[in-house]
C-alpha cells in the first residue's frame, strides 16, 4: 500500500473537508487475481461455462470469457479433472484457464472429478467399453489417493499466497464429483457406500487446505427423491450431515416448461415442476437437519432439433423463456444460486440432447437465451425477492416482485401459456419502464399501464430519481448515476452508457455497483453523502496500467510556465488548450489530477495527436477542429470495460 507523508494527509483532509475532492481513492496497482473475483455466497446468476474444458482452444476460451462479461456473467461451474492433472503439484493448463476467469472477475465453482488410469479397476474399464462410456468415470480404487489430490488442488487455488498458482486465483466452492447417483457418471454403477467414503475424505481434505471454502455434494438428480432411488439418504447416513455445506441438485425438466401445471397432481401431492422439485429438496434438507443452502448446478432446455426426440427439442424462444422463468422461480423458492447448463456446447454436438442446451450456437453466435440472460442479470442482479405481485394467478399468470437497494421495485411477468391483456398498477412518485426479455425498453406513464402478457417474461422496473434510455446502445441510466451524468456534462463528457449497472470488484477488493460509459466508469459509494455517493473511476490510471505503464514513473516537471497550472501533488502541469477544458468541465472532481505531461500518441481513430492523461480521463488535442471542439475526451470506457 502507498504510504502518504503527514503533509500530504493534511492536504487531502483539507480538500475533502471543503468539498473540492471526493473521498480519496487509492492508486491503482496490479491486484492479486483473488481480489478481482466475487466473494461467497455466490449471486443467483451462474453458468456452466466449461472454460477449463480441454476441448476448447485458448482462443475460444478467451472469446467465451469476453462474451460472458458482455452479459454480466459473474459465476461459472468448471471441471477440474484428476485424470487430466498429472503427477505434479502444478498444472499449467488449469493455471492459465483459471487465471483467465479470475482476471475477468468471474467466481468459480470447481468440480473435482474423474479417475486416472492407475486408479481404475480393470473390471470397470471393461464394463465402460461394453456400455460405450468413458473409463474415467470409473470410481477410484483408492479414495485416500483421490483425497490427497483434492487437498493439493485446493491449496493451489485457495488464494492465500502460499503454494498458489500464479496470481493466486481463488476457487472458494468445491463440488465433489458430478451426478454420483447416475450409473453413467459413476461406473460400473452408482454406489452410495463408495461415494460416501469419497465425500467424507475429500471434504476433510478441502477443509484442511482451506477452512473457508464451501463443500458441495456432487450434483444429484431431483425427481421423486434427492438423488436416484433416495441416493443421498444413504450417503448422509454413512458420511454424516456435516460432510458437505451445500446441497447441489440437477432438477432437469428438459421436456416441459418449468411451471407446466399439467405436471402437478394435487390429490397425490405429486409436483414435478421446477418449483415442485425445489420444494422436495427443501423438505429433504429440513428433515435431515437443516442449515444447508440449495444450489441448482445444472438445469437447461435444448434446441437440439431433429437430432433428438421431439419432446426434448425446444425452439430458441422457448429456451430463453424457460431459462428466465426458472431463475425467477428459483429466487421465489429461496435458492441461493443457479448455474444454467450451459454457455457453449463443449461436447461439440457429441451429447444429445444436453449439448444444445447451450445459449450460444456452435459458431458462438448468440441464441435468444444469450440476450435474455444479459437482460435478466441487468434487471435483477441487485434485487431481493419480495413475493408475488397483485396480478399473480397460480397456473395462469406469474407476477413476481423484487425490491431494489434504492427502494425501487422490479416485477417480472409472464403467462403460463397463451397471452392475456392486463392493467398493471404503477406506483405514484416512481418512474416506470417496461423491459422486454431481449432488453428493449419502453417508458410507461400514468397510474395504470395496459399490458399484453405472453410466455415471454417482461420486467416492469419502477425506480426513484427517474431514468433515461438510449436507443443507440440499448442501455439506460437511472437514479444517482443519472443525476451524476446530467450534472457532470452528460453526453459530451461521459458519452453513452455501454453497459447496464452491474457488480464489479475494484482494485481495493471491494465489490460495488458500477456502470460503464464510452469515456468512463461510474461507481456507487453509498457510504458517502451525495454528490460523493457516485465517483468516477480512475480510468486514466487504469488505461496506462493496462499498457504496462505506472504513471508514477512518467517524467515530471518542477513548475509550470505562464498561462499554465502546476500540481505539486503529482508534479505535473496543465497548459492550454487542455487547461481551459479541464477547468470549464468540472476540474478535479470530474477528471482528477494530471498524471502525465502532454505527449504524442496514436489514438482510437489511428491519428497521432497530443494527449495528456488525468486520473479519470485522457484529453486529446484536435487542432484541426474549431476552438470549441478542439479538446476531445478519449473513449477509455470502451477500451477498458470487461
């Protein structure tokens, strides 16, 4: 951490006191990768990205991470394969892929699974050949060896700086195997006795290496019991209730809508909808002793077309609708986390119908569900489930209400089938926007909005402080961010919004709500009073750091000529034409201190211009433009936004 001299501390405190500076922000330095990832518990919204899949090239993995960032994906469930690891404590492939995710600020649920050749029973290998299944699904013959490997891997990714992978990326949640209750993923056949031994020994190894990590039971199927044929009852009897922290389930309902009322038989108390399966899991947790959160680590709908039986083949619209509805229904049931299966088909068409449940096509072009996922995250990532709204009619029309941190509300509505026209009451004193499933916006007014509700979920967002939408980017600005944008110069200074509000972990390790604009980043700091509750990101410092430049090592000056200003805080000057622009458009609060002297540099359009860096901006001198437009701000937000 940078140490300030007593004199500098006094100067900064005086400036804060008289309102010239927002609260002091730290100098941006390279943070450990662990500090860039979200902390536990995870948010509701996750994906099975399989960035660690060896089927993917480095270029494809990097492209997928970028595509995930675009829709606000912050959690992924990733395979770490014992059969692929090798005999060394390190594995460069996994180090690279996990660092790639950590660098992007994505949290990881690690699946510890598969068996190397030396720990496979020959009889199981022969069985795998007969049934045409990969032999790496054979149960290990030595559970102590598996546990030793587990402890080694967890130590490498616990982010404590000791024996860590480069950059100390963090995996804070570990799932022990995948679907151990299924014969196909535990060969030769599902065995609760053997899995109980694995769970008990592996969880002990995880906790010894990282006492703060969460242990997930291997994701099990949920239909009429928790695990096939009551699998987990037997496992818990043998391994103990304390052998895991989180119940991981797979409530696949690939042939129906998640809330299809035809799947409910009230007389027999039989309900195999997604809500029904979640209630089954909740009752099981309560009966066994309670205290375990439930995570859905796989669920999805397939666009497999003619490659699979027709009951499994949904079109892109159905897939998008069912995905959004499932996340909302999970929130309504109190489920902590959902990992949709999957982001991009890692099986490359080799597993039907499961592979085409991906929300990207094989060429990585988006399906409707990709855009729907991004819209859902942007609307609900900061929201807390409140309950059903006034229009909710069980089995007919869904109306689920969420509250926002600033007192606003978001209602999510859809019909179970067909369409209905309804009158939706709007709250007095709040500004209302209708957001379609794909993100299109329409402002609403008056006391009541007449809406046509279909099977496509829509969002009605009502917030204080107003909002403004921009067709150019499909984004909107609201509340305190809108006030800051308008007060600070709007389009001319900050540019258009290019992302929705979203959570990001800063260089100080703190997660906060941010929104990116063409030229900058807004950060929410609600612990400070307005106007300092929104601060402008240090994008000038960060852009230089991205180029490998520490601004503190740039050449400085000891004074400024006539007509210029000198800043002893950074030992840089501010001269025409940049000085007038800096002073006229907010000065220190908007742009921060200068952190370089003017120098020639190639800018976004390929031209070489005189530029100067500030903590929160880069100024460009365009001498061919009229004096009023000569100074332009670089689009650093576009360059830096994840």
